[in-house]
C-alpha cells in the first residue's frame, strides 16, 4: 500500500514538473530551450515504463481537458489538430520506451543515455510525422522540405543531444533515491 501511494505521489509530482518545464524557457537562439522534454525523459528513466507513462498521460489529459499546459499556454481538445500535437503523442511513447530501456539496468549510465536518445528519437519521429500529416491533410498546406528539416531537426538537434546527456546524468544520480521499477 505504501509503495503504491509513493508511486502515485511521484507520478503526480512528475506531471507537475512536466507542466512547469513547459513554462521555463531559456532564450537560446535559434531554438529556445525548455525543460519539458528533459522531464518527459526523466519520467521514463526514473519512474519506469508504467508510472513514467502515467505521468505523461495525466499531463496530456490535463491539456486536452482545457488546462493551459501545452506549449504557449494552450490547451483544449482542439489542440489535437494543431501541427505540434504529434510531439505530445511522442512524449507518451517516449516515456514508455525510455522507461522500458531504463528498467533493464538503471545503474548503467550507458543504458540511461541509450534510453534518453531513443526517447528523443521517438519524440522527433512522432512530432515530425504528425506535423507533416496535419499540414498536408488537414491544413492543405505545402511543406518546404529544406526549411522543415532545418527548423524541426537540424536547429534543435544540438540542444537535444546535450539534453540527453544531462538527463542520463541526472537519471543516474537520482535512480538510487527513486525506486519504483
């Protein structure tokens, strides 16, 4: 019973941290840094596939039910048809897969780093594919492939690589304190 309560408290805490991470922006050109993605990856790494995914699902549901927790302070079910909702889908999948990988060997920095990189790749893939689908099928807008790759992949990539290393480091440090999976 105590273990379940502990897990649920951590789940709620990480849901709150995701929301806070969405609002913290460090204006670094060309792509500002937010802490949201780092917290998403930490959800999986520290809470495991079950509770890490639950944290992200709760965050997603809060946003879909209208709380302004998504990027730019937006929320509501209409966010599903925005081009960036694919990143939210990617967050859920990334938390699960990162948690799955991290549960194998939380003590290994290499495992946590792999977990972070795989999670980040999932976020990129879901976000970029969904963006293209919404732009072309829903908004009937042509996509400039070069500009798209530059804006959604090449420019944010260096900061996201650094994020993965930082997340693995923090995950390694905190994994001895947080034991769920």
